[in-house]
């Protein structure tokens, strides 16, 4: 009886990795919450400059997992890379703490410390992120790989619990204002210190518990040096080493350079996003060119690529939380929450709360459906996720339709949007991580996680592009009215503004024309949100249609 129970439960190593990832996400999201405020208020950068640095930092954090995955798979192993990444990120946070301690007396040194810190965190994240995800999949014996969707949903709860705690605690100690609303710019250092301590705790949890719990079902350590891996860790007949020809390597480098130029000059992307897109496509091409791949392995890797492509549209819609949705919460939303006027930046915290609340029920749902042999395959779950995010935006579009220029959206609709989007996220994001674990040949496991994380980076880039087509909201019309300008008339082209009026609008960062997306003019918030309904709705329908083909290409993996 106890043996059956043991087989049904999840290995204790999952909880070690859960705890390690939770503290790492506390560190990362806590620092992220106060970083731009620190750059603007303490280091005296303008908001545009801080935003560009922040966007580049985030993009590079999703680029370096490819490098970290490659080094782990070929040289250091997962364990060493996680320890190295954790220590590097803690050092980076301590450098931010010192930067936030010395800016008052030495602004130049504070800036140098900031750049050094961000660089170390970018590479630390690259070593850490793909390797901890790939270790989750190795905890389970081959006959229990169907449990991975549930395992990654539990693991994902750790990510979001850490993110929630970081976004709560680091701003409480680091973003402090007095009763008069005056910010204490010397408090930022305590937020960075809290993040550094969290990272040290996470690294210590992994270091002290890894040998006892992060082991295969047979008791062998997981994620050691590639040279020490046991042949039984690999599928029968699976090659244990990648084989790249010189032609393939040269082609990948040439392809990377050519694609970089194409994205930068042809599609007008900045250097960092050009680097991200070119790296992802070049690496994807290099992996599939490996001559040791069997037909089954190649088919399974192509499924990862196809799913990663659809994930881009999910994150492009989902990541509006930090830009356009926060902007609407700030300017055109009644944020009265049971008598408390909630700060606009805090509205998105509902996502983290809902993930923590619903991760276990979702994992129980997948377990129940699996026991009845009715569990949908992973790409089908992801198609459900895309459909749900389309529904969430359709509801919000319907509710902003009649707001006009000054009507306020009730906060309950944004909370409902985050509730539905959380359900979508639980159908798509942990399931995607699980799918990579189930389909990757072991010799490419960490590297393919790096490729998969690049789809997140591409989604963030697209999110920025889509967020920029947000039309004028209430406060813009009111500000223009105060200066004697009928903004609606200007936008409708019924009024031709004078050169002086155009300068006034420009000085107040008000666009005199409506944004345009692929040839369509966006006149209002309803049309803006319908862009996301169409994009994610179409992606969902196409992925549903592809599911039977993807099922064949997965060769028995669910």
C-alpha cells in the first residue's frame, strides 16, 4: 500500500527545486519592481532612458539561458550552473545595494555599480533559469513522464509565490513615501538587500538539500557533470552527445549575422531585439541540423518549435499587464476596492494571487482527467489557454466600448480579466515547460529550454510593440481640454491644429493622430482590445487545428 502511495506522490526533489525557484523569483521580481524607480529618482535618469535600459535588461535575461543551457549540457552540468547562477545573482543584488548606498556622495560610482550589477544578474539568470527547469523533468522515471504537467504546475506555483512575495516585500521596504507623498530615495537599498538575501537563501536551500533529494528514482544524483551521466538516463537507442558538422556551425553563425541585419534594418528593431530574434532562429536551426538526431527526435523538437511560436502571441497579450493595462488602471479606472483606492501598479498583483490559489486545483484537474484517460494532450491545453486570453480581452473590450473619453472602468472587470488570464496561464505556461521536458532529447534538454525561453523574450518584444498602439485615454483628453484644444476633434480630423497647438501637444506627450496597426487605425480602447482578441483567437484556432498533426509528431508522448 505504501509503495503505491509513494509512486503516486511527487518526489521530494520537486519541493527542493520549488523552494529554490521561489526564492530566486522573489529576488528577481522584487528587484524588478523598484529598479526603474531607483534609476529615475536616485540616479537622475529620465524615464525614457530608464525604460530602454529596463527593456534591454529583461530581453537579455531571456537570451542568456541559451548560453547557460549550452554550457550545462556540454561542460558544467545543471547543478554547478544553478549554484554559479544563484551566487552571481546575489552578488549583482549586493552591487545594487551598494549603488543605492553611495549615489548621494558619488553618482558616477553608483552608475558604474548599476551597470556591473545588471550585467552579472543577466549572466547569473542565464546559468540558473534553464537548468532548474530541465532538472524537474529528470526527477520522474520514464513511465511517469505523464505526471510532468502536474509537476510543472506545482513548480509554477513556486515561481508565482516568490514573485508575489518579492513584489510585496521589496517595495514595502524599498519604495517608501512619507505622509506628504515625498519619496525617501535612500530606502531603495533595503529593497535590493532583501532581494540579495532571498537569493542567498534559495542557493543555500539547493546546496544543502540537492544531494539527498534531487536524485533519480534509483537514487543517482541529477544534473551532475555531463561526463558522469549514466547511460540508463537516456532513452533506449538515444545518442548521448550532440554531433554538429563544421558546415552546420558555420551556417548557424552566417544565419545569425544575416538575420540580425534583417531584423535591425529590414524590420526596424533595436539591437537587443534583433539579437534575441536572430539568436532564437539560428539556434533552432543549429539544433535541428544535428546529424545524431533520429526521425522521432527531430519530429518532437519540431513540436517544441511550433508550440514556442504560438507562445509568443500568448505573452504579447499577457504582458500588457505591466504596460497598457497598468496605464488604463491609472487613467481610466475606478480603483475603489472595498473602500480602498488601490494604487494602479498594484492591480496586477491579482495575477500572482490567483496563480497561487489555483495552481494546485489545476494540477488536481489534470491528475483526475489522466485517471479517467481523458486528459487533453499538451498542445490542446495550450490552445485552451490562448482561447481563454481571447475571451478575457473580449469581455474587457465590451466593457470599455461605451466609456467615452471620461468614463471609468470598474476595477472588478480588471480583476475578472486577471482571473481568466491566470486560468489561461496555467493552461499554457507550466504546460509548455513540461512539454519541453517530455519531448527534449536529454543531450539538448537545457539548450531547448533556452530556445523556449526565447519565445517569452519575443513575446515581450511584441508586447512592447502592441502596447505602443494604445490610443489616447481619459487624462490625455482632459489635459488637452485644459489647454484649450479639442483632442477628439483633432483625432477625428474635423479640426486642423495650429503649429502652436501641435507643439503644446508634443510637449505634453499627446499624439495628435491615432495609432495604426498593420494598416488599421485604432480609434478607441474597444478597437485596441479587439486586436488582442483577434490575434490570440486566431492563434488558438490554428493550434487546435494543428493538434492532430502534433499528436502524431509527438510519437506517443502526451
